[in-house]
C-alpha cells in the first residue's frame, strides 16, 4: 500500500518535520482602528498569534475565516462522545452564512433536530437547505459493530433530505473505525458518494486505552464491548486496517489525518509524543495527508478535547476547502 504523506503547506522553516505552517502574522498596520484606538479583539488576536508562534504551539492559533462548504458535511463523534463534541467546529463553520445552521441526526428517533439532540424537530424542507450534520448515536459507549449500521441510516437520511450526490466526512477518534466499518460493508454504487474525509486523532491500529478498558472496570463503565473491538491486536481493528485500500477507494477526494501532540502516549514499541491515545506515527494512514498540530496538554484529556482546538478546526477547514 502507498505510504502516508505530509501534504503541501504542512512544513515550515525552523519547525519540526510534519508540523503545520502557522498562519502569517499580522503586521501592525493590519490591526484596525476604532474611534482612534486599536480594537481589543484585533490586538488580542495579534498577541495570541505571536505567543503561539514563539512557542510553536499551533493547536491554539487564531481561527481563520470559515470556508464556504461545497457539499454537506457529516461529523462522526468518537467513543463516549455525543454530537456536542463537534460544537466548536460546527459553530465556527456556521459563521459563514452560506453553510447554514446545524442539523443533528438523532439515531434513536431516525429524524433531524435543530442545533442539538434536544432541539426542535426539523422539517424536510429545513433539512434540504442544510450542510452541517452532526450524529447522535443511540448509545455513545457502544462498539463500532453497533454504530456502523446507524451511520448507514444517517448517510441515507442525509442523502434523501438534501438530494446531495456527495458528502464530506469528519471523524474523531474511534469514530474513524465506525466510518471505516460503514464503508467496508456498504455497496458504493447504492450509497451516497464520499468526496473528502478528515480523520481527527484516529486510533489507527487500536489503542492501549482500549486494552485497559477491556476488563472489569470497562464493564462497570459500559465500555468493555467497545474496548474489546478497539484494542491493540483486536480482530476488527486488524481486519479494517488490512482492507483500508478498499475503503480509501470509495473516498474520491482527499483524505486528511489530523494528529495532535503534547501528551506522552503509550503505544507498541514505547512512549511517543501524541494526544494520550494515539501519536502521529500511529495515526497516519496510507494514501492520506498527515497534518500534525502541536499542543501542550500532557494528559489523555487532550484526545477527548482536541476537536475544539483552534488549530485542529483550522486544519479541518483547510482540508474541506479543497
């Protein structure tokens, strides 16, 4: 299989190999004046950008303007995480009026609601105009084998409601395997097309966090079934990774992997710099662009919260702009 690659614009002079290039710093004359004074938000943005650049932590860089999405975007959450985990990304993209508001597909009900799983029920006419779709599983703690069929229902519902022939997809963490299992079991000719996909912190090859959860403690938390499917060496993980080429062939455009660093991460072969669950080395996928975003949270909470990092949001937006 082809090797993962670091795509254009992901390197910068004096920065570690594979890191994303920071946004160009504003020049002083770019800061707008208001009533003879510098606007506070512009000055703050300039200071934040300068501080992030000095220490090389692009996970916290200022947000770029949200792009106009070219097609509906489906956001697939990670294990234990609901649709709200994508709120920072969705809220940013919704600032571009052409992207519309957020619709949440509630799998338990088989219908769409506005803004959250508890929001007002949307009419078919409302959904037809929307581009931002979050997924709320029946149970966020369940394994990929139970979530992939719910994704199939969600994608079919989005295709019917919008009439879109193609969608873009963003996944987080174990949601990447939910999506891969969906691709692995579907009939591409009878399903909505997938144009671009972004995998945020995918636990490629499984994660030792899964191994730790496949025990009595995991059972008490209701995570043992999911952990057993997502552990290092798990049959499902190895089967889906072995069939990645067939899954990748269904994604007609770019595949981007966004990996965050800053936390010691236990993986086969030792401890690497990652997000507490996975490292860039482990997360990378063949025939996919790897974007590394540098953070500073030294705990596994980095992995759970990384969708909200401004640097991650920028990386996703960049990938969806192509």
